[in-house]
């Protein structure tokens, strides 16, 4: 309800802060991780992050996500985290779990986050090396158990990719064994150009995507009751398709600031479509620019006659090469149509 009300009032209710593109793992499908050591000198300092966060709170922010890269590797992570908590902000931390050791768990126990999202990349040493390049399995599993035993609110995140394919279901089974909330990502993001990675290298075939989705439904609850679902549907009285304006909350009640201080509607939004500069212009002006640009974005004409226009809401993130021209990427559209048809066929056969 708050998200819907703040969307209507153009209030930046939730913010994502990408503290660093650096990481202590090297996941082959990561869209942001950089290995250039000079990045350290271009990252925002703790003082700069706290200044932006202070301005965001003044503008209405009530929820925050700290992410990366690996957010906990930022030298000022705990200063930034404590600033958020001391100002009453509901705070989530996204981490790969490597730094979630006994000392960190004790600090989180004393100053509790709303949730810690821990990415799980394997089910044994072999799979962890295949996906991340590092044998971090034992350490991550130990730290997950430490955090759960400490009573922290944990969610396990899984990102299936071609590198995880031999082990995906075993990874899901391991996640289920922790008896906490689990999220299985269904979207792989195009890596930034400066990462040297290509989405084609880690994509998975449609039939495998659907198999993973079926397994996810079997293994995990959606987390919502029937009453919750009905409530959400009543609140989302948004047009399925309009000439202007994007459907989701990005840039409407939510925003993101990348590791180099650029504001976007969300972390992976194409910069050539919408971006602003809060370090230069101040948070409020940057937010106003992003908010207006998202509300004025012209949805591609092709969407209006598309057979999927009641279920596929146009997102520039999925059309990064042509979104600035207000066009659809035919490759993505064809992929999505094939995925829907395959899903319908599977449901009919079952």
C-alpha cells in the first residue's frame, strides 16, 4: 500500500545503493563485477554515500538495499549501514556470504537488518568453482548456518545460469534444507560493457528455464497467501499498457545509485535511456529528472499490437540496445513469445 501511495505521489520510497563493483568472488554471469584495481579510487567514499542517503531520507526514503559487487567489501560498509539503521530506515543487505562470519553476525544481531539476502552459487566445491572461480562452498554454508542460528532474517537467492546447469536442482535442494525463504531468479541481466562478459555465454535454454520454474513451484511457497494476492491485485489498478510511462515502480517510488554515483530508476537500467547525477546536482533534482523521464517514456508502438501486451510489461532493461530509440529488441520479444508458448504447452500436457 505504501509503495502504491508513494508511487502516486512521486516519492522516492525505496533506494538501492550499489556500494562497489568489486567482489571477493568472480561469478561468470555477474553483470557488474569489475576487476580493474583503479576502480577503488573511483568508488564513492563512505562520506559521499552517507551524504546521498541523508538527502534521500529527507526526500522520503524509508527502505534501502545495500548491494554490489560485494557490498560488505566497501571500506565504509558498517558506517553506511549504521547510518541507515540510526535513522530508522528498513535496511536489506545483499551478500555472497563470504564475509558473514562470527564477528559480522554478532554485529547484525546487535543492530538487526530487515533481511540479509545471501546468494548461493553451488552445492559443493566443484560447483562453486565452476560458477564463481573460488572454492567458497564450505565457508558460505557455515556462515549461512551461523546467521540462521543467530535468529537473523535470511533469504537465499539462486541465479541459474549455464555454469550452474549440472547442479541447479541440487543447489535448490540445499537452499530448501536451510528452512528459510528462497528466491530463484528467472532473469539474467546483460553485463555492462566494461565487464568483458556476454549474456550469450551464460544463458540457459528455454526448456531448462521451464524445468527450473516447475521445480521451484514444487519446492517453494510463493510466500503470499490468497488474501495477500487479492490485496495486491486490488492495489495495482494500473493500465496494462499506456502510450507513456513504465509499468513497474522503478523511477516512480524506487531509485538506484550505481557505484560511481549515477542515479537510475533501477540498478540495471540502461544509462542512455534515463540517468541523473545526484553528486553534482543534489539528490532531489536527480530524483525529479529520473521520475519525470520514467513517466514520460514512450512505450514502443510494437507493444500495443503484441499478443503478449496483457502479460509482458515493457522494460528497457530487456531491450538495452534499442530502448533509447523507444523500440523493442526482436530477439528478446521472440524469446519471450517462445517461452510463453512452451509454458502453455507444458501446462496443457500436465
